[in-house]
C-alpha cells in the first residue's frame, strides 16, 4: 500500500470514529436514567426494610417512590443531553442546564408531593424533603452530564489533532510527489545541467536550495514560524528565478516583528507555485508576485500575510486538481479556527492567510 492510500485509510478511520462519538443520544439518556433509578430505588427499598419503619403501606409507598425516581431521572437525562447537543463547548449553556435541571426537579417534587397526597390522603414526607431530594438528584445528573461533556470534548480534540496530522502528512506527501515527479526533476536537472560548467557556483547553490526544499517538505511539524516558511519560500523562489530569470519578479514587505508568528507549513510556497502555474511567465509578460504582511482592519482580528499577483492567465489551462486552496482553507480552520481570504479582481489575485501569535518565549 502506498503512502497516499495509507493516509486516506487513516482519514476514513478518523471520520468513522467521529461519527461514533455521539454520547448524547436519547437511548443513552434512557439507559442512564433506568440504571440511576434502579440504584436509588435499591437504596430506598433497603431503607424501608428497617424494622423501625412504622409508616402505613411501606410497600406501595416504595413502589411509588421507585416510579417517581425513574421518571425524574429520565426527564433529567433527556433534558441535560438535549442541552449538551446544542453546543458541547458552551459553558453558559451547561450552566443553563443546571438551572433547568433544578427547575424540573422542583416542579417534579411538587407534583410528586401532591400526587402522594391524593393517593394516600397524606404525604409521608414534607414538600421541602421532596424538593431537596429531587434537587440533589438533579445536581447528580448534571455532574454526570458535565463529566461526559468534558470527556467528549477531550476525545474530539484528540481526534481532530490526529486528523490534522493526517492532513499535514497528505499535503506533505503530495508536495513531495509533485517535486519528485518526472516533470519537476526534468526541469530542475535541465536547469542544473545548464549551470554546470558555465557557472559552477550557482549550480552548487541551486543544488543546495533543491536539497533544502526536499528536507523542509519531509518535516512533520503541524505549524512553523513565518521565518521558517519564508526561508523555504526563498529556496523555492531561487530555483524558479533560475528557471525563468527576469520574467519572475518577487516583491516582499514582511514586518520583522511578525517573523515569529505561526503559519501552516508549505502554505506560502503553495501560493507562489499556484501563481506561477496559472499565469504566463515570460520576458514579454513578466509575472510579479508580492508577499506582504498586513495589520488587522479591526481589533481582535489576526495579522495576515498575503501573496498577490497580477492576473495574466495562460491560454491553455493546465490540468489542475483544484484542491490546493480548499485544502489550505481546511487546514487553517483546523489549526487556528480561522480561514484564509481569497480576493479576486480582473487585474489581481490575492490570498491572505492568518498569522497566529507565537506564545512560546524565545
């Protein structure tokens, strides 16, 4: 099995696991409700077997309490699971779940108290006892639901990290395959052959940059600094300028203060490659690519780095997979919970990618 098939199988396993990770189903709420009511009812029954218990009709009363416990637990679990399904990581919704559970318990306790009065012409316990006991059950159910919530969020985080690692491996594999493809090797070796014997120093430097590119694509980092990504981009730009000469022009305006910010690996290089792939690059029609950082337009928004080029599309459209930008967008949503911004006009094509502050002290 080749690496691409292995990674695709890993992604399918991740998707299957995520579909199975549904702890807040109605059936699970019912099962938990039944189990909880059995446990509490067993405690009540053991208490009513006490020889000092002289209350009238303890057997009927015990049955009544067991039925009440069952319905109360079912209501509480179904309500809490319904609240948890709204949004797992919303703390205020979970707090609202506690308030709702206590309200259900208070209403249910009051109803159970008055129902007992109707059935037995008297209540074995005061109304306050009903409300306190049912309120305690509501807190227990809420804590169980909260524990399930935390476990589920943790599991989903682990699965998303595994998914992100698989996505990065697939991107790196595709990039590596593209670089070692016959077309890439033919062009690179042709360029190297033209330099050998005429400019051995440039040939040596070209070979070093080619080796650096291969080394960078084989790393397994989820994120890299903008500094490292730009070094890789410079190696790629050097090889492309050797091939295209003055027909390829690169302009940079990078804020040095942002060089330690974090980006997805092989993102800027991919945007440069896309610009070269889809536009004419010739001495009559030189292609200019600009790489620049931008400050946020509003407070709270991230800094960005943009790769822009003026549009001069090729007449014969090459066979492009069309998955480069969607994959990049998906990786940024997973990594930074933020998306790339694509701006297209008749004259220019620009892609902005967010920069994440690096919280690790140097």
